[in-house]
């Protein structure tokens, strides 16, 4: 039974990877670099995007967002205030809504994306530290946001997520004076599962180091780099 | 295709409910009341248990914990310092580990649980606001913990989770002075998806209102109630 189950799971992931490759080819053909942005619920992905995307146009990078949610369009509504193209993708009914985006969901959104007007597409995944790490969607880079309010142990408890990404944003550092949180311990745990991975200590709320994140994003399409 | 998928999902959930009912009968036969404790990663479930379970024995309630994690035993190790029985349940390999507990996983742990020595079993679920709400495991009550650092919008974005539970713990209220967080707005959003649900504003870190939570737990098995 267990063997059968694993086989089914492998088939699902193989099929997903095939569709993800097709997505990536379509994005590349359109000249759009794609980022898959992941985190636990409430880690601050949306506010981080609100702050980081705001300056990207001045740097010559035309950014858009594909907003993944179980339901509703709360984050898309917030981001649309930035005057960047935002497309909502809901994981929908059945199963109470899927807990992650997969390549096929993103594929279904392709016709709604204004790819010709974009250099960079940020796909904001469903808030979840488990399944989003399993499903490639056609992205060039994966970024995960963790918050200092979540505890230092998260890389060890959700290693696949922290291992899957090219950049780890450690958000809400403005709260550090009010927490029993050891940044060194988090970084040591992070190095245990993804040695030397790029990381940034950021506060989306105060703006601290948001410029560095903006520069990281701006450099991705091989275009202008915003000063950090 | 979509219809077929929904049918498969319904079958999975039907099978889960059947096993959950069998679990619940076994727990009832053993005289054990069971709580399913859910939250996003890092909302503070484990620290809350550390604080709340500590006084339960004095109130005549013998508590134990079934600790669900994708991998590792970090929380179980913390809780075992309380000298309550703690059993680790890992959602294991394949799929990078399941993102939730289901009834069958809990059933597989039954032989390892010292049910004869317990009045109350707290099942700490995998940190996730989506799938754990879909899968009953044989519990009498469901509690979800949200943190004030996660934002007021979470009930609207993850309504099934907030609707599925009998008690909502709003944790980390000691951080309120340092956040742009509107407790009234959270409560209004909560009432929109689960009108009038029991709720408690708690700080596991400072101990604020942990006594009220302990009393809520202690009252569940119909035994002694700890003063709040």
C-alpha cells in the first residue's frame, strides 16, 4: 500500500514538473523572469512586495504579480494599489482549496497574464511551509520569507522549504528588541539545511533593508540594479 | 476531469471520517478526551502547551500529547520536560512529508499512547492553516491558535480553519504595543466566518490568560476546573 502511494505521488510530481517546464519555456519566450515567493501565513510576503515593487519601475524593471490564495482577493486588492498588473489565482473549491499552487494552476492563469508588458513576475504562493516547496510552477528563482516571530527552529522543522530556495528573507526584524529570538541560532539552523544560502534581515514595516531585496529582484532579469 | 478529481477527494475524506469515528470510539472507551490543536507555523502552539499543561496535573487532569511534525522531535523534546507522556508522530517521507495529520496516522499511533493513564490527549497538528482543517482525527474539540503578528485578515483568507474550531486562541498579545494590529478588526473578521466562537487573548510568553486556557482544557473531560 505504502509503495503504491509513493508511486502515485511520484507520478503527480513528475506530471507537475513536465507542466512547470512548459510554463518556464513560455515565460522565457516572453522574456519574463519568474519568482516563486513562499512563506508561512502571516510572515509578511504581501507587505514586503508592497514595499519592494514600488521602486522597481524607476529601475526600469516592469513587475507584475500572480497572487495565489485559497480564496478571496485581499492581497491582490492591496497590491493593485501599486499600479502593477495583479492577477488573482484561487486554489478553489473541493478539498477546502488546495494548500499550494501547482504548475497546472499557474498554466491556467497564463492567458490572463500581460506577459508582453513584464520583465519580472512574482508569484505569491499560498501561505504554507510544506507543500509549496514540492511543486515547481515554472519559476526561475524561489524566495521564502520567514519572520522572527516564528521561532528559530523552523528551518529544522520544515527543511524542504528552506532547502528549496535561493534567497531567505528574515522579516520583521523591527520586533527583535521585543522577542526572545536568537538570530545567530536561526542562521545556524538555516546553514544546517541550506549551507550558505543568500539571506537578508529585513523589516517590511520600517523599510529596513527593503532596498537590498529590491536590488536582488531588479538584478534577476539581468537589467538595471537598484541601489540597496 | 474536475468532477473525477472532486470524487476522489470526497472518497479520501469519507474514508478519513470513518477512521476518525473509530479513533473517537476508542478514545471514548478509554475515557480520554481529545483535542486537535492547530495553527500556522510559529504561532506558538508548543509554548502555549508548555505553559498550560504544567498546572493541569494539580487540577486532577492527567494530560498527554501526541506531537505531529513533518520530521524531527523538537517540540516533543521540549514538552517531555513537563513530565507528561509525549508521543511523536512524523508525517514522514514521500511528498516531503504530509502537511497535516489524518485519522489513519493517528490510528497508527494508538498502540503507542498510554491511554489508560490519561484524561486528556492534546494532538498538536502540523503547522498549516489549510489541510489540517479538512481531516478529522477522532477529536472531541478543535482549537486553533493564531498570533497577532500574522495580521487581521487570516480568518477571511483561511475561513475553513477558523470555522472548524470550538476555540480560537489569539496569542502573543504582549507584542500588541509594537504592532500595527487591530484586535477589533480581527474579532470582526472572526465573527464573519464563525460567529460568536469562543476566543481568548493570550500571551504564552508572559503567561497572560494562560490560566483561562488551562481552565478551558481542564473543564473538557468534565472534571475539576482550574481557576483562571
